């Protein structure tokens, strides 16, 4: 059970919330998403609307990266069996149960997230060594999911891993969006921004993608390793200037980006590059699918349901307060005879880190919401990372009600201090408001559920 606390002032327990969340997760189960997108009929491999005659293929390679890569690879193993000649997967966690089901030719490597490590570089190097052996008669099947930007890392020689690590850390703390972060990462890494295609070529390839970026832009998911990149070196400098972190950036990184903006360094892969014609990309799972599944489940449970947005953005604490204000208004205007309400929002907020506490964007959103909900009965808010990992913590998110702040006061702790210090985790842990699931195996952004009973 994800949520095991009663809802103050409500006859409804936590069962409905759990059911709604679980249905949303099941709708974007990476294993099932791949099984629906890839099948083998005789010697014909069907990938979405594409048909490949395996009799015309010399070897089949499988590559994959991301938090959901292992269950995705399991589905490919079941579909293709001995047709797989070789493969390399880069995951965040091991999973003995799933790995025992993989084709023996698939090698699993572990990278690091959200900051890349030497393990990420070594794993990527092993994958690239394999891809260098491909020929025009070979087929590469790619599996891509969120987290790939850090897990699959091959920094340009001029900046090295240390420069990339410092840059990633600065971008995480300053409140940059995933699009802004990935714009810069694409220009500091050899496999991002279409760079992976250079290693796959001359083989043809098909890539099945689980999206964790709002709007599902292929060029941003895992930093777009298999698609053309519309961003530029100048865009990178503009982002750094926007957040006023020029002086904090690694000198080697700044010099490299400036040389790129001046035209001294080749840009990332762009539209019109002939290499792109050998490859196709397919979105097989996304936040919108999960949000719609949550809505359908809520309606089946008797809730009056509304999908607010799947493009939730902004500073987490600001968004949390705004959503909570809307929920308070609904509770105050709701007649007791009306159906309970469930509003659903999805997206990815950001946190500008100024304190030294612990937490994630979902926890910060929930704590800010709890302040607005304080003293209001018959309501609850859930903010949940679909991958089960909210920031660098063991929590997936948080469940708050009108009693959460009072629970802290009863323990002698004041919520505002924890919010200022970006320390939502500690407050929510002490008030028993954290949701812990462990890695869910999928990753399609965050879901926020608002309930008025």
C-alpha cells in the first residue's frame, strides 16, 4: 500500500488513493508498453507500424538506457529470444529477478543518477565498443527511458567527467528545467543530441521511448541521443547567463561552450543530416497516458474527476500553494450531497536550492501545500514521482491533509523553517507523511492528486 494513513474528516480511507495511483503506474508499465509495441510473427519483426524481415538482417543488437530499461529489455528478450546477437543495457539499479529473465547476450551495466559517475562513463564506453562493430546489414533496437542523460554519459575530452559533474550539480541546484539542463548536457557529451547515431551507423535502428519530459519532445528525453538536436551552443550560454552562474561554472566548460558558439566546434546533429534517415523513434509511454488512466480509475470509484493539466511547471513550493488554494476553495464550496472530487495534474516542477536540507520536488510541493491546507477538513493532496524516487531520497513523494502542519506542531517542529531550508523530507518523515515505494520500474514525470470529500 502506498498510503496507509486515514484521511481526517473523511469517511473515505486511503484505498481509493492507492487504487488510483496503482492504475496510473500500471498504464505506463514499461514491460507491457514494449510488448504492445514490438512483436515477432514468423520471421517478421513488427515495431509499431514498421515491419522488418529478419531474413534480411545479419545481426540484431539491443541497446538500452534509463530507469525503466530492465523491464523494457525483458519484453524484448521474450519477443526476440535467440534472434538477439548482442546487447548492452545501462540501468540505475540491479534487479536479480528481471535480469534472470533476460537473454544471456544482454549485458547489464550500472550507471549513476542524477550526477554521472565514472561508472556511467565506463558503461557507456562498453556500449559504444559494441556498436562500433555494426554493419549495414545489422539492426539495432534501442530502449530509452528517463534518467538516461546521467546514466549514459561520454563527456567530450576537453571538459572530462569532472566538468560535466560540476555543471550538472549547478544546474540541479539553480532551478533549471529539464529542457535547460539537457540543452547544455547535449553540447558537452558525445552520445547526446543525436550523437549516439554516429556509433550506431551504418546499421539501421528503431528506438522505443518511455517519455519523462513534458510534451514528449524526442530531442529532450534522455537528452535526445537518437534524434536531431534543435538547440545550439549559444543557447547553452544564454541559459548559464539566465541563472547567473557564469562565475561558478568550470572554466573548461565555459571555454568549450564559447568556442562552440563562435563556430570553432562542430554542432550537435541537426535536421537534414543524412545519418538520421537510418533511424526511427517511437513514444510508447508518457505522462498523459498515466494521467488519463488515473482519471478513469477515479471516475470508476465514484469521484467527480477533472484532469487539470499534464504540463505542470514552476517552482515546487509556489505550485504546491496554488494547487492547495484551489483545493480549499473546492472544499468550502462543495455541498455534502455532491460526489467526492478528484483533480489530477501532472508535470515536473523545479526546486531552487538555497538551504542545506534534504528533499525532492514532490516533497517540497506537498509541504508548501500543507501550509495552505492547514485546519481544512475533508481534503488531501498527493504528490508522487512515478519512478518512486523523489530527488536524492528514499521517498516517492508525500501525502498531506489539513492535519499535517498540526502534527508537526504537536511534535514541536515548525514547518516554515523546514521549507526555507529545503528540508521537506525531515518534516514529512517526522509527521508520517512520506510515501515510500522503492523504484517502480517506470518513469513518466510526477502526478499530483487533489481530493475533496
